[in-house]
C-alpha cells in the first residue's frame, strides 16, 4: 500500500470514524482504524463490534493498493497537529508503515487486514430515504429521553416506527417521554419497528449534514445509515418496546402557557436550593400566576419565584424533577411553552403552542410525590 493524501482530507475522515473506536479495549485490535485502499479511494473503518463506521476519502495519488490497521489514537493525533500539506504513506510486507512529510518521517507498526474484524452486512434490501435535516431533528428531539437503566434494556435506545404514510420516533426512561411523528411519509411496505442504541444515534447526529438525504437499510437485527460517502452500521437493541401510547394522557384539560426562556431560568435558579437527592421543585398554580418553589429541609435551603402565565383553571400544586423538566423545555422551539395538565398525580404533556408543518411533537413528564 502506497499513496499520498492531503492532511485535511485524511483528518476529516479519521474524525468521522474515531468516535466509535474504544480508547481501551479487551480486544486490542479494536483500538485501530482500518485503512483499505482500492479503486474507489481510501476507506477508513472503525468499530467496537456493536457500531461500525466506514468513510471514504480521496487520495491525491495512488501507487499501489492494499490494507492495514493502524493505532487510531496515534494516527489521528498526528494528523491533527500537522499543517495542511501532502502526506505520503508506504507500508512494507511486515505491516510497518512509513509516513513522510516535508517536516520529516515517522514509522508505525500496523496489524494485517486478516486480523481486523469483518463488518457485518445487512441481510435485506429493505430501505427508506429520509432528509438529513428531518432525521437529525427527530433524533435530537428524542435521544435525551433514552433510559440508562440496564434492567430495562428495551428502553435503552430510540424506538423507530415506519408505517404507511408515517415516520415516528419515541424515547422514554419511565420519568419522561418524547414522541415525534413526521407525516405524510411515503412507505408502502410492511411496518418497521426497531430500537436504535444511543451511541449510533449520537454518532449519526454528529456527522449528518444539513443537506441531502440518508438511506436507511435494515433487517431484523441491524441497521445501516448511508450518507455523504459514509456508512454507519449498528446492531439493534433486542427486546419488545413497551406500549408507550398507553401512558400518554388524552384528557388533560387544563392548559398552562408561559415564556419558555423565563421558565427555564427560573427553574434553574430555584433548583439550586432544592434537595440534591431528588432535585425536586414545585409548581404552585393559580389563575394567571405560577410560583416555582423548592426546599431542602436537610440543608435549610429554600427558594420561590413567581411568573405571569396564561392559566385559568383551579389552583394546583405539582412536584417535578428539575433536571428532567429542563431537558424537556430545551426541546421546545417556540418562545412559549404549553403544559396540558389534569391533576397533581397525572403526567403532564409539554409541547410548543404551534407545530411545524407535517410534524407532531409532544413530550411527557411524570410528577413526583411532594416531599419524597
């Protein structure tokens, strides 16, 4: 393998694959990035066996083809510190790589292609194409609510449903839920249900561009995103996703509307004086007014702020986890936020007063027992 490439082109490719490569692994070969030079260009691959990324970059000159796995940390840090100059690579028959630049030369030991794991393939031709902007928006509106509870593995991912005329994503950890639906969506095959692990979602979000589309290929156990010369493969989370529709209330008839940024700032300040055990704050609602309160009996802290709101129902006091609440509020795109409430022990729906065209987006937060 012998070729030349610009530093900026190689670094861009390495940065795409480095996010999936473990810094320390019981399988040392996974700490390497695979270089494969063929007719179409230079393919760079990283994997942790659950998630894999391959991206293609274009060399300036190819003298001979070949493949070699190289230590990801060393090669990436080296490229990051070099200026944007041509870099020359040449591997010998003993898997040693010589790197030459105008500033000097470097030698590094590699691992043969035969010792690098094979990237699994999708055993199906089922696929859909989604605009990058749409896909990135839907992932960003759900990933925050994914559960980290290993006792409930089915909740440890973003649930995707593709149905006739509808593309849907849901995430929940049992305390909060986010659901976003895009419709109309052209899809005439049998419906798709899959749980995508958060690492794959975060990597996809990091590298989706604003323009273009992503091709999503899938089978029963795995998923592949194809976008902008890059392929991201992931195993799906196994398990049956719970019936989330059952917990979404349909009869919350009390409406609260207020300025989103004012509420976020108030919750952030008041929560500083709450118990660090449960981060509990309280909403005390009366017509036209919301009081945000907290109290820490152990440390003697307390806080109270009042905000003007649109609310015309009976007085009510509700407890929430401040961090969960702020996570939801940050997802609201409009200047105002709307709460649909029922009682202090029922889930609240949180949304924007106005929705984007062809989109339905709502979030849910469970109250916590006051004083608990």
